[in-house]
């Protein structure tokens, strides 16, 4: 099955988190296993951000995946578009490319005084 299309928006300089739920073709929830990982890559293919179950960027809980980047991590990202994909391990131990697309980092305008 091909990866689902997902084009998230990440606010530069702000904490970012999103919960991803995974369902099989019959509509039943699927609980991912570690390892899971997601990368954002710039136009040259360089990794701009990496989220994993090992580095705390992805947390598996109650059959869902919580993806997080703190404000320092999003502040280090250029306001631009990044290719991304999310790989998860299914309950049988198979690696699955669950989601892919373009992530947009929206430029920060305000700064603390």
C-alpha cells in the first residue's frame, strides 16, 4: 500500500506536536512498534530535522504516534518547504512508509522583546 499524502505546516520558533492515528484497511486501529522515524529534508537532500522513537521526537501511546519538535528545533529550521516521510514498524515487525509529502515551515514574524 502506498504512503498516505500528508503536508503539515510547522510554525518556525514554536513548539509543534501532532498526533497520528493509524488504521488498517478494515478501519481497525494499528499500534506501531519501535523503531519509528521521520525526517524533513531540504531541496538538496540534507536532513533538517529527525524525529525518532529513540530521540523522543516520536512517542507511541495508546495506539497513536505523537510527533514533536520543540521551539528550539523549529526555530533552527529555515522558512521553506521540506520533503518528509514517516516510517513505522507494524506489529509484525515490518517497516512501513506510512506518510509522505511536503512540510512547510511558516516564517516566524514576532520575536520576544
